[in-house]
C-alpha cells in the first residue's frame, strides 16, 4: 500500500505554463504556510496538466522574499515562481 499526503502548491520551478517541479507547503497551527518540500521533476504531461490550475502569486504571498535551496547542503538557489496557494495535490511520501 502506498502512503500519500496532501500538500499545497506555493511555487513552481520552470514557468507557470510549463512547471518543472512543485514547491509544497502545509499550514501550521497559526495559519502560516510552511514549506515542506518539492516534487521530483514533473513529466511534460504532468506539468501541462497542473499548469491550467495555477495562478501567479499575488502581492502578500506567504513566501515573498524566501529563497529555496536546490538541494541538501547546496549553496545554489532555485529560481522559482510564486503561485497562489490554492491548489492542493496528493503526493507520495518517501521512505514510508
């Protein structure tokens, strides 16, 4: 049995029309959207399917001014586009 969880898309790598990966968050007890991780690289079909469901992040996005590391221990920063945190996705949990 594969375990999954829900997360909110807060940003993407790539472009709004062709996202490469999704940066995911969950709301904490105080209502703040906390970053929890990102997906692996999306297939072209998956990126196209999700693209129509995304909207560019508006002023006051919870992650405005944040930077995201390209990987554990890496100094390289991801180039991300903030999106409105409205889309909930189901993701598989690694290592479970």
